[in-house]
C-alpha cells in the first residue's frame, strides 16, 4: 500500500483519512512519507482516543489530531473541522466500505467530490468484486459479512467506479494486494472546469 500511495501522491500533500480506526495507518504513512500531512478521522470515540495516543507517541508533527466525522450523514464534508474547500490533496479510505451500508460509500464519494480539487486523489483499499466476480476467499467473507449485517458486503469495483465518475473521478490504477485486496486510485477531473474551458475554446 505504501508503494502505491507514494506513487500516486506528490511529494508534499495533505491527506484526509476517513474511518482511521486505531490510527496506525496515519502513523505508518507519515513516518515513511514525511512530506505528507495526515488528517485522521473516525466516528467512534474509542478509535479517536487510540488515534490521539498514537499521535502522542509519534510526537505529532505531520500527523494531525483526530476529528470526528460520520460519512453516513449527508453533508459531512461541510464540517468546520475540515477547513476551506480544496484544503486536501487526497482522501484515503481503508477497509471501510464493505463493513458499512452502501449509502456510506455514496456519501463518502460525494464528499470526496466536494472536498478535492482537480487532480485530487481518491484512494480505496480493501476487498472488491470485479464485474460481479470475486476470489473464493472473498466470497466466503461476503457471506460472513451479510450474515452479520445485511447492508454490508464486498462491493463491486465497477459500482464504486460509477459513483466516483458521477463526482468527476476517473479510475487511474488498480493494484492487487495481499489476501485478495485491491488498492484503487481514482483521480479527480473537474468536469465543470473542463466544460468551461471547452466553452471558452469554442467561442474563440
């Protein structure tokens, strides 16, 4: 994952992580990519405490204090804790969308479209199906997830890509990872800006 992210991000970048969990991802990435400023977030109070504990161990630096975000809520990207529009260069989400309702994925991507400017990176890591087909281990995992919560499940990458396209993102790369996971990079192409540029060109 480190190699994929480092290849998709500029040397210096501000990254928002959604559903940071214990906070170890942000600690790891900022230690290995010192040009990153990492903003962790989560909905769970215990996770926020864990993130802050890891931040204290690391000495802070380019790992910011955690903020509470709930991507199940419409308009979550309007939180004043996130700062001005386009304050982030990337949004990272690791192992969340299969253990959340589909609506959380929809709102996460909608928020990414609002928060990220042209060239911004939307990054997912986790298990995926491809055109309805998934590895045998992921099939068993999908059954297990749905037995625990009918709204959970391994998502089809093409469905995620479709949501992202509606927000101006194009699929840039898909990298196979251990345990039949994928690293997925989507790049923001500001459709309105592109249309405006084309209109200007057409009028000349």
